[in-house]
């Protein structure tokens, strides 16, 4: 064979090999790109928030994003007990009032902030900043958001940010959640429901410090230092700040109001397994009503008093006060999730650890009369373990998280 022919064959083989390699590399990159796009879409990248119209309908351009955000997107009024978000959530609050009332919440997996319209069932995503694995979130009416997670070293991180404060869902679009991180390992924190002012506990050498600050962590002020590290802070809408020891069955607990200068004013205690729900005062001179529960040997009891000078009355239900919420306005009415059936010997401790769950019915409590009546029992195929319970200012809707799976629910008090 002539040398020229051999060279031609060799060159042809080389060209074929090069073209084959390029084709293989092209298909490999295409596959990787398709996979990356699929993963990004699954995590929410590139999806615009659904844009609602003033009549509550969802525009066709955003229908796909709306369907992805929530299973309930029709303009029909949701059921009386509405599963707002079946996926785990980390915190929620009511925003606005009347026709502009919205239930704002944070998605646990992504940290996205979303809003639900109680009348239409429409869901809007307000932020597009991905913050994975948010285990706790607090929100204020002024648009402030606090999200808590863990870093790779296991430290507790606390991010504070802000979003638009508009209560109208018309022409809205997802926005960046901007903010900053507070000091690591804040053990517990509370946020004022309107201003977003913070009240938190941070551990230190030989105890803890109770700190107040603005929503962004500025103007920090140490209110008091304590040898106790298991404080749970609560900020009420009327501006009062309350400290309660973490509850444990049979262990005497105390509750205090933190006044100016870090002075502690005793509210209750010692009460075994104490859990407290204080009623915010709607105006000056309004009595400071209390609802609390105790746990002794696994037996739960609930008590109430309408002011600090009245005699406590026992309410004929057995539940944890963290399953209760006060209704604002006239009268001393509260709503509580009450476990159906026996709760077991170590319910309080196991419930806080997430080791056990209850199937609750919703009860109406009249603290002034010391009475209770069952208000709603969920269907047998819809067990809910009520936690993080809230009520809107008008007393029309109750929201709560199902502790069993962290899903978000909304109950309409009128049919």
C-alpha cells in the first residue's frame, strides 16, 4: 500500500475519533445541564411569584408558578378547615385586616416567605432568596422576618431581614430578602408582632443574658443576667415582655414580667410543668388576664384568671397552654387545641421533644365563667396536633401548625 494511502486512512480515523469525542462531550454537557436545570426548578430557582389580580384570580402567565407554590389556587373560598401549606413551615402570622387580611408564612425547606388569602385560597410567593433548612421563623406586620437555622458546625444562626410591607396582593412580585445575621447561638427569641422589636436569650458563662434590641439587632440592651438558661421569652402586642421557664412535668416553674431596668415582677410560680399564655391588653386599664397549664405525673390541668386580683378558676379541659390563644376585644375568650383521649404518662415532656403527638379538637374557653365548650372536631382522617396557634385581630380566623408534620392550617370561625 502506498504511503499516501496509509496517511489518508490514518487521518480519516483520527477525524472520526475527534468527531465522536466531540459528540460524546456535547451529549454529556447537555445531560448535565438538563439535570442542573431540573434541580434548580425543583428548588424554586427561576420561578416568578404568582401575580394576583384585584378579583383574586391568578394570571395565566404565572399559573405554573402558582400551581407549584400551593395546591390551593382557585378563587373559591377554602373549606372551613383549610390545609394552607401541606409542606413543612417554620412560622406564620396574620397581616392586614378585612379584605386585605393575609396569612404570611415561611417555607421550612427554602426559607421563602409566602402569603395566603383566606377568602380566595390564592398563594403568593413574596421572596426569592433561598435560605435552606429554616427551623424557626418569626414575622411582624411591618414586614420584618427572622429566620433561624444551623450552620455546618452546629451553631444556631439567626437572620433578620425585611420585605415590602404592602398588604395588597395585586401586582406583587418576589423580592430579595435583605438583612443581616445576629450573634450565633441565641437560645430563644421573641418578636413584637407589629414593630418587630426583639427580645431574646443568649447563653454565657455560668448562665444567660436577656437582651432587647430593634428588629435588625441594633440598640442592644442587656435587661438582666441570670443563672437560669432555660428561659422562654414572650413579647406581647401591648409591649409587655414576659419570661417563662421551659416546662417539664412535675418541675416547679416560674413566670415573670420584665419591667424597666430589668426588674422582674412575679406573675406565677412555683407551678409544676408551668406553661403560660398572657392576654395582651387592648387598652390602658384593661385587666391582664392569664391562662396557664400545669403537669403533675402526666396529668394536665388548665387554669385562668381575668386579672391579678381575681381567684383562679380551673377550666374543664386537659391540654397544654401552648395550644391556646386569647381572642382580642371584649370578654375573656380563648381558643385551645385539646387532645382527644388520653395523652399518656409523659405527654408534656415528649410533646415538646416531638416524640409524641395528639389528635386535637378545637375548644372555646370563657375564662370569666370558667367554662369550655367544644367548637370543632376535625374529620377522623385529618388528625391535627395544634401548635403555634394564632388568631387575627378581628377574631375570624385561627391559624396553627400541625406539630406532626409542620404543615400550616387555617380555621374559619364562621361557616
